[in-house]
C-alpha cells in the first residue's frame, strides 16, 4: 500500500495555538499548530465522537468539547483514564505554504 499525500490546508490557516477541522474523502481530521509544528489527528473523540477540532488546545493537549476527554496531539494517546486509548495520527508534510497529510487507505 502506497501512502497518499493529500493537501489539507495552507500554513497561513493555522497560527500557533490554533486548530482546524478538515475532511478527506469523508474522514474527519483535525490539524493543530503547536509552537509552529503542525500535527494531524483524528477529529473524532473515542468517547462519544465529539469533534476535537472544536475543543481546547493547550500546548500539545486537545480537550474534547463534549465531555472533556484529552489527547496528546503528537501521539494520539489519551492523557486521562482510560489511559491507553488512542486516536489516529497522520504524518504531516509542509511543502512551501501548503500542508499535506499522509494517509494509508486500507483495501477493505
């Protein structure tokens, strides 16, 4: 399986401390700018599906706006119990002023 690079935003769309929700072929993805580094992760909370990009970003931690579940945007790991749950993360590539994410689509 060859990963697909998908343009999702311009770097100017995300200032440090900001988040942005995008959809790629029906897949909700959140982008977060943490001190000038852009991270991409699932925009769906593992608890009840809240939109993480509408939550609060403090440093590298996103808090779901619905029930307060928190995740590290760099790793996708849940920070508060239940520890060990993860949201998907995606490699980010910056080319010029464009933000691309790498997605490996499954064949099923």
